[in-house]
C-alpha cells in the first residue's frame, strides 16, 4: 500500500476527518492520476512541490524592537512553464498549507490552460496589527529572501489573503532594484500605474460570477432573485456581493472574521461596502450578529464560502440548505463534506475552478507587461469570459460523463497536461 493510501485508511479508521489540506490534496491527486491511468511515478512526482524555500526574516518594528518572521515559497511543478501564485500574509500560514496552495494553483492553471505550473507563498504575520512601514519592510525583506528562485520567467507571485496592490508594488520595486532593471512582469496584481491590468482587482469575483452563472444554468436557477450567502467580505467576497446584487440577486448573508449578518429580506450591500475597513470587517457595525458556522446553514439558494479553509466539514455539510455551493475561497470544503453535499444532490463547484478568474487576469497582466501593450476593460472581460466558460464546460462534462464530482474532474483535467509535459521533458 502506498504511503498516501495508508494515511487515508488510518484517518478513516480513527473516524477523523482530514482537515490537513496537504493530505487532502494528495488524496485527490492520487485519485485523479489513477482515473487517468497513470503509474505510481506520476504521483511520486506530483504529490509534493518540486521546491520549497523556508525563510526567516528579521524586521525592525516601529518601536525599535526586531521581530523575526517566517515565510515560505513553494513551486509545485514547472514542466509547463514558470510557476504562478499568490503570497498570503496570515498568522495561520504553515508549510503544509503553502504546499497545498501551490498544488491548487497547478490545477487552476491547468483547467484554464495557462502556460504555468502552480506556486504559492506565505508569511506568518498578522497585517491587521502592523503599520504600513512595518509591512513595507517585511514585504521587501521577503523579496530579498526569495529573489534567487523567483522572476518573470521562473515564478511569478501575486496577491492572496491580506495582501494587496500596494504590497505588490513594494515587492516589484525591491525586485527591480535587485536586478537593476524595471521588472513589472515579476509580480501581478500591481497598481494600474505600475503595469497592473485593468480588471485584476475584481477579477476573482468577476470570475466567480461567470462560473456561478454557468452552474446556475445547469441546476436551473436564475441569478436574478436568487438568495445568496457569501462567507467572507475580503477582496473576493466584497466585489462578489456588489456584482451579484447589481445583477438582481438577493444577498441574504455575509460574514467577516468576527461574525456574520443574515437577513432573509436581503442586506444593504452598498452600505456595507462604504463602511467596511480595509480587511473587510463590517460586523462590528451591528448588534445583531450570528457566528460564521450559523451562517453557513441558513436557508439560501447559493452558498459561497469566500474566506478560508475547512469551513464546510462532515459536521455541518448535511445541514447546508443551498442548491449550489460555489467555492470562492481556496479549500473551504473537506473531502468528506464534498461527498455528503454531492450525495445530497448539491452541486459543488470547486475552488480550483470557481476562483480561477484571479490567476487568469494575472496571466493577462503578465502578457501585457511582456509586450508593453495594455488592454481595455472590455478586452480583459471578454477574454476572461471565454476562458472560464470553456473551463466550466470541460469540468462539468467530465464530471457528468465519468459520474464523479467536479473537484475530481478538475484535478483530472488540470493534471493531464502536467503529466504530458513532464513526460516530454523526460522527467517520468
Ligand atoms: N491568489 C490568487 C489565487 O489563489 C491569485 C493568484 C495569481 O493571480 O497568480 O488564485
């Protein structure tokens, strides 16, 4: 029995659910490769990133003390081309999480046919308690620490949880100083004036609305008038609430890290957008709040987890009342929960598909940087739409044809070309 199989059995025997995101990812990779008919050596190659760099960064804090931060950069596989993926700043960042996130990026790039493999970075820190100058020093220090293994043709970072265009700008500036030439293509998600792409900031949410529209079609729901719950009010969740309410959907629930709001008559999204802070905190404005866990099981047509990992688990999955779950966050649903939802007739649109709009527009940004020629909003939106509707149809058709859930179908499509490229290169 392979190591991964024995790990799966051990967890099942103990009746514990796999909340470890790396093991969970390995399990789906294993199943997808098996379904594709590949040998064990393909799994050996793809079960872990090819490269993981751990760095420790001393940073001068405003009060004169020095704090040492730990960060990572993982590169899953570069057979297709350079690796690509965001950098998250969060106190819960771990090595295993960054590894799993880099593998999820491989699948996102695979199903949208981008010329990249997956990468991801993370720093253990809490930007909510740091000043701007402290964040700038940390961001620059991280780039100095990983500069050997990144670059416009090696590994291209981008924003993720709690990082934004200002942080990308500092990082791009630091990288350009190290290389001694302007390198806009080193990182994506930059401000427009520094070579950012039109539409990048709202692209994850824009992509979610496009994918959701396709999913709603196959389930027979209309977005106009649909009751939608969005867990999370950060970059993805807040833009999404706006786009969907503009399309006539009723946003009945939203949440932040501290609690949730639910109103069956619909929430006033414009008020929430105007009054949220830069980390998406809004529940502090209200007295009547519920917990995130309570929100997930409230009545709705479409549930969108747009916050963090492991939110829908074996414990709450059977209480979810939505007809569709669209994963705008990375890794919000465990495998056991995916099974429970699927058996209950709920369509679950996996993260690697639903949230891939961000990396697609990042790819557009990198292409525009490389050619020095910039596109209009309309061009970006049209190209994004074409890529995402094709990706949805491919994943959905594969899941229907093979009688498997959309997560496994997405992994099969995403990994297929990575194995092919690895084979042509003579790696396996
Ligand atoms: N962090 C985003 C994601 O998880 C975007 C990555 C990118 O733009 O490269 O998909």
